[in-house]
């Protein structure tokens, strides 16, 4: 049925079954995409705020033990640098309780603990990004498939007529092109959001890597000072015995 009503809804309503299915798929994909875009935007904004807040606490000269105790009271709600610091300092405290522990062995354990915590944080930061990348790369092709299918069926219907005019061809082509438009509508925001979020994740990852190196250096110096102090006490004890 060819309609003379040029409204957008009439083109959608009069499209073929396959084209309608493509449009519905793209509409659902677009809804999910926008939902994840808003979720990721809020999450990454909070993550950046949490990083800045913890860095201010850490570099303010606060006692690391007190900072660790404060984080331990809300262990289940830690994120970003808080989680990495907590994992590293917990491992450092645990290994430091052993007698005659090599400082290098302590730092190896601390580095492993922080890498594991950092990997978990990376998984959380990159969540849903693969979906946005998939939407951005495949939606135009899905829309193009709907367009090709719609144009193909329109010309098949016209082939049975003896005389074809522009007014007979245009509605079918317009219906088909809507699928391509919907594909682009789903893809463009997803691509923009993916690039923006990927940049934010990379920036947060660099901050986490830098923090791990700086924190490791602090613990390394502290561990060696404690080791030297322990050796001095041992030597003094041996001298007193002699």
C-alpha cells in the first residue's frame, strides 16, 4: 500500500516486515546505548572526584596507618586509588609482621596486591565500553541492511507494474532510508561516548599506575629503614651479650 501522507510515522508504519524489525532492533539498541552512556558518565565523574579526594588525603601528610584504618571501616565501598592503596598497605602490614622478612620480598608482595586491585578497578572502569564500541561500529551496517532490503522489495513490487512513476518509487525508498538514519542515530552518540569514556579511562589508568609507583617507593624506603633499624638493634644486642 502506497501512502500519500509524507509524515515520518507513515513511512515507518508502511515499511516491510524486515525493515520494521531492523528499525525496532536499532531503537532498542539506541535505548540501551543511551542508558549506558548516562550510567558511565555518572560513574566516571564520581571516579574522577574520588581520585582527586584521595590524592588530597594521601599527599596531605596524613599518617598512612590512620588512613588505612579509616578505609578499612568502609572496605566494601572503596574504589579507584582507595582500593589500590588499601590492598597494597594491607599486604605490606601482613608481610611486615613476619620475622627477618626481606624488604624486596615484601615489595614484591605489595606490587602483586596492587596490580590485582588495579586490574579489578580497570574492569569496572571499562564496563559497557565494549557494548558502545559494538553499537558504534555495527549500527550503520544494520541500518544499511534495512535500507537495501527495503529498496529491493520496492523495486520488486514495481517490476510487476507496466508504468512506474516517481510518486510510486519515492515512498518505498523513503521508508527504506529511515533504517539507515536510525542506524546513524544509534551509532554516532555511541562512538562519541566511547571515545570520550576511553580517554577518561586512560587518564584514570595513568593516574593509578603513577600512584602505584609512588606508593611503592614510599613503602620501599620505609621497609628498608625498618630493616636497617632491626639490624642495628640485633648488632647492639649481640654486643651487649659479648
